[in-house]
């Protein structure tokens, strides 16, 4: 029985990982353990907080492994015996080949892009920022090279050009979880085989950091700037300094003429019209309220 196969789940992200884990639990799979990052400090109070997948796993009585190094779980995997499989969804760490090879069925990865496009850690943000017309999810076999393993299946998701970062994360998380549950029985029993990727068509995306929040709109078109606001809405956000006040833009549009005194001219002589923002006070407001409140 495929559902009796022992699964080790690797995940950290609170959207893609959590949705995939919940789908596996709901489908009745035998999850022997969940591997996630160690508890970490978060919030203003820097309180030690467990990853959400850890909380979900413990709620269902599933053991949780939080190794400092992935190699530390080698012996635990070996104790599972034969017939095991790994499932990975937005784990955030490279899995060495020595660990992959410990699983009889390898490790299945849920990757939110149409590989070989956007190998790497930020495919969702890249699809929005680049103005792509479609994206999707790949169910693939994990390999030692980043996101280069063979593909079991892919499912396409059409983009409207209005998606924000969190909205697309939620949509692809649901899509990926459903496709994982659909494909997993055939992967386990061997009736589904994977096809190699075309490496000549591969593209890569990079890890984002706080510096990516600071943009120079004079070097960007208004359309590119508006996409960036949506792509970086949760992290790293899009920040600008206006009259010595640093703001975070949460919603913007494109205009031929400025609609308010804080709209920004861009490289193509169009304007990034700031519709909503987070002021230095931490409050979310529209442009008019910001102008009046800070007497710009």
C-alpha cells in the first residue's frame, strides 16, 4: 500500500510547506517525521518561536527533527528501514546527495515554478516582478544540483498581472499540494516516471535580502516598479524616502501624470502612483493622509 510508505517531510515555509504537510496528513499518509529549521527568535520581543510546520506536526503526534546540520539525521533515516520516501516543500536548505540516497524512492520536491525556469529560492517573486503571463508548479525528484532533478509532472497557473506576493504563494501552495497528492501514489509504486529537465533552458532566481527593499525608480519603468511592489509585498517590501521620511509602499499604480505630491517619476517618464503606504509611525494610510499628516 502506497499510504503505508514511511514519509519524511522537509519543510519550513508557512505557506507552501504547511499546505503540503496538511494535505499529506488529510490524505492519510504515514508521516514518520517532519524535518524543519530550529526554533528562532521573531517579532519585536524576539521571542523564541517554533516553525509553523513543527506546531502542525506535533498537533498530529508526528515526531519533529530540527537538526543544526542535515547530515545529523542520517542515522534516524536509516532506522526507518526499507520503502521510505522524502517529500520536500520550501525547506530552505540544500539536501546533500548522501541524504537523498538514503530514501528508497528518493525525495519528491514541490517547486513553485515551471522548471527549468526559475531554479532557486524566489520563483514566485520572480514571476511577478518579471511580468510573466503564467507560472505553475513542478513535482520533481530532488537532486544534488539546485532544482535540476527530473520532472514527474507540471501544472500551469495563468497570471492576471494583479497578483501580490502572498496571493500567489497561497494559490501555488494549494495547486502544488493537490498535484503532490495526485502524483505521489504513482511515484511510490513506480508507475509514474520522471523526465529530465532541459538544462539549456534553465534560468535562476536569487535569495532576497533587506537591501532589495531599497529601489531607485529613476532606473526603472513605472510598470517594473509597480510589479516590484506586488512581488515584494511581504518581504523585503519596497521602501522609498520622501522628504526625509522612509515609507513602505503597499499598493501602487501607473499614471502618465502625478496624482499626488508623493508620486514618483520613473525611467520611462511615467509615474509610480502611490496608492497605499506604511508611514514611519507604522500606520497604513493612503497618499493624501500621509501628505496631510506629515505636512509634506
